[in-house]
C-alpha cells in the first residue's frame, strides 16, 4: 500500500507543487515530501484534508493505494488486475 504515491500523483495531476498543497492543508512541505516518498505516513487529520482538497474520499485514496504486491492470493490478484483500471477511473 502506497498512499504517498497516490497523493503525489493527485498533486501532480492537479498542477500543484508540494509547497502549494502543503500550504493549502496547513502542513510543512517537508512533511508532505516525506509522505510522498513513503518515509512517513500521514496523520488521519492531514489525510482527510488532502482527500478534501482533491475531492476524493478516504476509501478512494486507500483503494488507489493498493498495489499488486499487497495481494498474495493468486485469484484475488487476477481480480485486482482486472478491476484496477475501473477503480482508477472511479476514484482517480
């Protein structure tokens, strides 16, 4: 699960810099950088603010952060790969 990767992707897609997004949600740019790089997990309060700024639900950001390596059951992995593009369209 890589929430930082999803946050970075949403930020870039929205045309925001780290400084702009961090300022928008009231956190330090260095903290956002650490979250995006996977060195730090966001606090729930900050994650909710990030979700709100991108118009995405908490469930959506968690779903988008699931990676193939998180799924160990072969059948579930096949299903995940099948529905991942649709989930990205819904939540992305």
